[in-house]
């Protein structure tokens, strides 16, 4: 017990080392949050384009070209590791030193997440019975109005759990931020370890923090799922 | 046909094929205001495709459809505006499950006809009363029986004040004891002077409510006549065979 107290003091209290973790927590949260917002926005747009073309709802050449671009985008993003994407963004795309690392991380994870979110949304839209679509159109709604008022609200409800899980994955994935020397929880913990030569407490502590956040989020997701189930539909 | 009354649908040489498969071949007919046209025929004969072509849920591959004098198959025509005047009822109801009954009924009038909420709801409640479902206004579709869902689907279309109603096998997905309640609503509607085009297998209903029965087989209108003549003196051999099976 005495040993633990000393270790705890050394790793977290002495020289205010807890700040590495605290700052890292802030970075992890803000990168995850803004990347998620960006991912939802872009992912939703991609899903709209993809499902519109999939349904054969449009003969526009412009949309078909856009769909082609989206497909390439999805293939590249989902076919390469997030870490490589992060390094490419930092060292190649934004090689200027004036760009904030946090912005680079948000953009990278946002673009990465958008690919997965797009496929989640698309599967949600495609899972809605074609009859819903026809009912909307037969009342006089345009394609866009039918999507807006009838299809996407139902699709969104169906994919909420999958979407929430995607963001839990995203949160854990941000642990590679350290590779561009951005201090997130993982990088903070690793910095402490390198100063104290004590691997146990910093690393296990960081793991515990992730675990707690994920548990809280998961609990939130299952509450959401329960509420959606009991909701009259 | 009755040339003196107003022609709602003027169908000229309508063709529809899915790839190699020709479903409708050169169909021409007119549907006038106040008519109740009942379409019968064996399954796969093209009768549903014909009905769904009338509001362009199926896009014709040939020919023209004039609705109230305008060619709705013309790509320049704003089909969404014309669809507001063409109500449609489906075999599987297709109520919006995420909305209450009242919301199902007021969505289109509020968004498309720019009616106020009060106005749209007043009209919806009035129609709900007509079909005896006013106490279901705040229920969700999942809480209704099949027959109730179909009655709601009918009044949801009526909320748009359509000039014509299309029915695509409205009772085929219902339990037998619920067929009557839906047919009653449709009979009321017909008595009220609504123009209706109905695809159905309910021959008794066709005979009683229809003003004209149309037999579609192999993509053609093989015979059409008044209900009395249609059932009493069928001419086409395919129709004779069909009637002998279903009657």
C-alpha cells in the first residue's frame, strides 16, 4: 500500500504531472466531439448522394459523377489505417507549421469517421421500405421533401445505436494523436511514463479513463435504444 | 365513353416494359369524372402497373397520359403538383410509422398546400369522424389493426382534396373480417361522387360499386363494360375463363 501511494505521488502529483492527463482529456474530448460533428455532416451528405443513385431516383450525370467520387473516397478512407491518414494529413497535406495540430486531428478523424457514418446512414436509408417512399411521392412530395420529412427521420432512428457505437470507436481511435505530438490522454500518460520510468500507473490509469468514458457512453446508448424501442412505432 | 362529362385521364397508347418484359402494350382509354373504374385480371397481367402509371410511380416507356388536359409524361411537367390531385391507396397502407395518425394526415396539407395547423387538423378530424376513427387521432400506426390502417390511408389521401383516387388492391393484405370496413368506406366515397380507379379481386364489390369494369390480361385491356354486362355476358374467352375461376 505504501508503495502504491509513493507511485501515485510520483506519477500524478509531483511536478503537477496530472496535468498531462487532464490536458490530454480535454484534447481527446474536443477532437472526438468536433470530428464527430464533422463526420455526421459529411457522412450524411455522402449517404444522400449514394442512396439517391442506388435507388435510381435520379438520372443526373452530375450526381453519378459525385457518387463515383464518394465511392473512391469511401474505398480509400476505409482501406487505409487511420494512423497513416493522420501522418499524411500532418506531414504532407498540412506541412506548414502554422496549422494547429488539433485542427489537423479533427479534420483527419472527421474525414475518417464520415466514411463510416456515410455507410451507416446509407444502410439506414436503404432499410426503409420503398412503400414509404412511394406514399410520400404519391401525396405530392418531391424527392427531397420525401427524404426530409419521411425517410431520414425513420432512418436516423434505426441507425442511432450504430452511429453511437461509431463514435465510441472514434473516441478510442483518437489515441493515435500522439504520433503528431498532440497531447491526448494516451500521449499524456506516455509522457509521464517517460519521465518517471514507471509504466504501470500512467498506462493503466489512461486505460481506466478510456474504459470509464466508454462505459458511460455505452450506458447512454443502451438507454437510448430502450427508449426508441418503447417509443410507439 | 361519356364524352359529355369531363375527362380526367386520357391515356393514349400507353406502353411499359421492364427490360425485355413487356407489361403494358398500347393501352388507350379515358377515365371521366365521377366514374368508378374497377380493374380486374389475373396476377401478373399488368393491372397494378397500369394503375401505378396513372400517377407516374411507374414511368411509362411509351405513349402519353393526359391528366386534366396536361401531359404528365412530359418531362417538363411538374408531376409533384399533379400528384397532389391524385390520391393513392396501397395494398400495404404505407402509413408513416414515426408519426401519429393526425400527423400522418396533416403533413402533406401543411407542407404542400400551406394550410395552417388548425385548418389541417380540423379537416383531418372531420375525415376521421367520417370513418369512425376519431379516437385514434393521437395513436401511432403500429397500434392500429390492418383495417383501421387502411381506412386511415384512405382519409390521409382525402386530406389533399384529390380529384381522383387510385386504389391498388386495398383489401388484399387484410384479414377477411376487416375487408368489409374498408370496402364500406370506399363505397361511401363512390356514392359521394369521387372518381375512383380500383384494382381489386373483390368481384362482389366491383359489381356493386363499379360503373365500368376493365379486364386487363397480358398487358392489354381485353374487355371493358358496365358491371351488369361484364359479369352476365363476357365475350373474351380469357375473361370467361377468369370469371369461371373467381366467381
